[in-house]
């Protein structure tokens, strides 16, 4: 796992390009690759690399050149079918200088050009310079497990990097808020399409390539989930469950490719438990597992993680994070994420990554199971709302429906029943934007109308906060509702989770691998009958059946918890002063983005217990910290001092290992 960066200047560009600029881009990514560094620079092109040595530790240094010097590559990731591809290439007469997958990527590009990516099974961000054609090739893996950002300047020059901070270091753009991305950010935790919150910075979409030549770029999609294919997976349920188990085990086996120690993150849920169980079958030594939790009972799943650790006799370690530890880490981790942290669980993920980095260099994680196997409760709720809502609208007179909505509106704001019924077909129109996107948004379209200042509301009036999801739904036209929602989430929400996983683990200089997103496995899951994904109240049916007799019944029958972080309770209690500083403070108000009265009402409603506004307050808190770091240019220590001034976040106990 590594960090990559580079620049190629357009013919008409008059800007200088020297080693110092590339070195700055490279070394701001030091955390992604503390084991080594390299540069390639000639005329108007430069490539930079930071290395975290995983495969062929002694060899495989980058940038790497082809034997004739025509091609130069920098590459971040792992191609897990590298041993098979290397054997194939050697049989065809290709001579290898190393044993690393970087050389396999380069050789296959030499032989097949941009189509090489179709042969790779893994996670990757690739940049290859063709000296003869004066052409730069970029590619990103099918699901976007590895990040790749770029700036296509007005003069045609192209800058790219694994993280946005390297683009800022190069001066590719000035750090300016991309206001057009705000509706997407406010609704969906983070920008969910190709845009970022930085004006002029874009992300290469997952499953796409980009070719730069003479100042122009051509972006093409090379892979997609087969959501519209009519042919499903064939066989009985028993056969399909068995095939899923075999495919998942193969995916785990492939991801054990490493010349360094590896382990697994163990949350206590079925996804990480399944990976741990399969790893224990495939390696001789005890699996090294790592868990994180908070002291609060509702945010502590360690009992379940220990159950799995005991069952499979893993070498298990844990860390418990205090509220003080949590908030003290926030400025540093916002800097690492480049954009506001979408989820408070990012903080916990970094703590467990730091713990794991003391013992291993690679971990396997459970991301992707929910989006491929319908693991979230919102899928079931949405399907019920659509089905029952259709019946309700046809069978019940309009006057009665109106009376029911009015009655629900009179329930106290503190009523749990009222809040729950208010998110059903009894209170909502049955269109998908309302019952799915708005219903599970951080700030729905209506909430954004209240939140944004009048001037900004007018400026952004024509922007669809669900544009990326709508585009995905259009591509999945003809699929069932469940499969369409899974497809849309794989293109949007999953991208947030993968960036969180990458950035928080790489901040600790550790590589994370995601077996559930092995693309043959995901394609197979897409074609499964729906009842093997969601059946009644049971989610991820095929995985639960595949793990019967392997995992304890208590794990197989558990309700999904996600990763609960009690940030709402903290902000309602001892850490409320952080809201006064970063959400209600003068600096936040002076930015002119959010209506101060609405923001204050949100904070006060949360304080009174009229619903849990933790997601919204977390979003606003992070957004202000992010602006101070990237737009105001404040050092992390200075932001930390502001947090200390609001509350002594540096106190309150430390995380404990076990």
C-alpha cells in the first residue's frame, strides 16, 4: 500500500516543474508509505511515490520503469491474482526483475494497454507515463477501494494524488469551498459523486480509467456491477449458499498475499466474524485480531468480539477509547480525511488501526457486505413503505390520510412513537426520494431549506443533493427496487465508507483489504435471488446460512448495530461547549453559509432530548474544523487549543489495551 502523486504539464503551460514540488507532494503523504520514497522527473512530467512495503519488501521500489525505459509507473494497492498473472507472463517470455505485483501491472500494460485493468483482481490506483506517446494513463479499481484525486487545470495540465492535500501542496488549486457540493454533503455525510468539497478537485470514479494527452482527458468506464443482466445465479438455495461460501473463502485466501504480518479487524458483527473464521482455516498461526469500543455500554460490542476470538483462538487485542481521547484526535483525523469526517466511527477506526500497526502491517475488514447483501435495515423499511404506502393510498380516502398526518403532527417532539410513525407511509409521500433518500439523509431537502442562508439557498436551488444516486438508479432501470437501491448505494454510500477505511488505516500506516468486494464475489451476489439477501426481518441471508455451523448462533442472529459512537450523548452533556465554539460560534456564523437561528434551534432541540441530532451536529462540527484547517490555514495544534478552550478534551482518561 502506498501514496502516489504526479504532474504532467500541458504543452502551453509556462509553469515550472521541479523536484522540490514533487517532493512536497510526495512527502505530505509520508503516512501512506514510511518505508521508502522515489521520484521520476523529466521535462514536463513527474511521478512521485511513498512506499508501504507489503509484497517483495526488498524489491519493488517505485517509480518503476520498463526495461526499455518507455513506461514509468507509480501504483498504490494490491493485485491479488498477481501470482497467476506473473506465471502467465513468464510463460509468454516476459522476464521479471522483481517478485512484486507492480511489475506485473507494468508488463501487462505494455502488452495490452488500457485493457490491462480488466485482468486485475484487487484494489488499485495506477499511473503510467508513456514516454513515446507523451500520454498519461490513470486507473482506479472497480469499487474504488483505493483513492485517486485529480485537478485538470485550465491550461490542460493534470495533477493527481492519493489524497487531496498533495494537490494543495502542489498549488494545483487554492483551497476554496465548492459550494455546489454542499447539498450533497449535507444530505449524504460526504459528497457522493465525482465532486469534492474543494473547488476544482475531482475524484476519478471507481471502475474508470483516465487518459491524458496534449492537455485533454478522456475518462472511460471499464467495469460495472451486472445489475441489469437478466441471467441470475443458477442452482438451488443450498447450492448457491455453498457457492457463496466457497467464493468468499477464495477471496479471503487471495487477500492473505503478503510478505509481512497480517490480521483482521473484529467488531463482533457477522461480517468481520466470517472473515476471521475463514482466515483461521487458511493460516497456521493464530489470527491476530483487533477490536475497539467505548466505555458506554450501548457503544461496546467487545463481548461479541471476544466470543469470536475465543471460538477461533485468535491472538486478540482491544482498545477502549475515552471521550477525551476521541475529541482530541478529531483535528488530526479531519486533516487525514481531507474533507469533514463523514462518520464519528472514523475516529474509532483510526484508534484500532494504530493498535494493529504495532503488531501487523495488513488487516482484513468487513466493508462491502451490507451493500452487496442488503445488510441495512433501511432497505427493508423502504420496501415496506413503498408496498404498504401504495396500498394505503389506493384503499384509504384522501381526507382520512390527511387527518392521520395531522394527528401525527400533534404528537410531542419527545415522542419516540411519533418520530417513528413520522418516517412511515402514514406521514410521508410514497416517492423514493422521500421514503428513502430524505428519510435517511443527514439533512433532507426540506431541512436544508431551513439550514442554508437565503442567499445560499437561492444559489443552490437547482442542485439535486441526490444527483449521483439518481444517476445510478437510472442505470439500474429495470432492476427490482432492492437491487436498484443496493446498486445506488454501491456507487455512493459505499464510496464514503471505503474512503474512511483507507484514510483512517493509512493514517496509521497500515493496509486494509476488503474480501467482500472481490469483484467476482460481488457479481455473484448481485445475481443471487432476493430472498437470499433479504427475507422478512433477516438481512444478509446467504452469509448467515453460509456461516451456519461455523459461527456461534448468537452472532448469526444478532441485529446489526453498525458501529455505535455515543457522540450525541457527549455533545448533550460534558462536551456541549464544543458546539458553542464550532457550531454556534462567531466564526462559523460569519461564513454566511448556515442560518444562525436554525443552527441554534437544532442544538437546543438536541439538548432538550427532542430527538437525537447527533449526525447533524457531528456534520456541522466537523465542517467548521475542516474549514479552519484547510481554508483558514490553522495548524492542527491551534484548532486543538480552540477545542481545549471550549472543553478540556485532553483529559478524561486514555484508551487501554488488553
